[in-house]
C-alpha cells in the first residue's frame, strides 16, 4: 500500500472542519490536519492576500480520485487547490493504522 496526502485550502475553519468530517466519515482519509495560513496568490489578474485554512488529508494513494471528487463536490471555491503529495516512505505501523482506518465495507 502507498500513502499520499491531499492538500487543499478553504476560506473558513468551519468549511475546513466540514471537509475533514466528510473525508473521515467516508473513510477516504485516516487523518486530516488543519492549519491557519496566510495566502498570497493571483486570481483573475488580481493580487490577493487572504487568511485561509490548509488541510492535509492522509490517505491511501488508491483512494486519491475518490477523495479529490469528494473535495470538489463539497468545496465552495470555483477552482479549489487539490494537490496529491506521495510519501516516499511511511512508518510500517502508521501505514497499517492508515490502512485499517480507511477500510470500507463491501456491502
């Protein structure tokens, strides 16, 4: 099994927590960390500075597409940041825990 991190940002802590609960509830992520950040970017030709919340969703790489679809469906941004970062390695104990927490029933 390989481990990845889906990274996205939101404009409020409430939105970040809702995305985290949805990902965990669907068992598509085993852990979601939320950080307050200051973002600087260009949007539609304008320089923007804003407060955002960064989410790092730890997941099985094989679940990336489903997790990304969940984020797209629930996200309020027109073009949300959705990045996959693949772990070069993971501690075997952590990997086993992540695998167990993201198992879904077959019916």
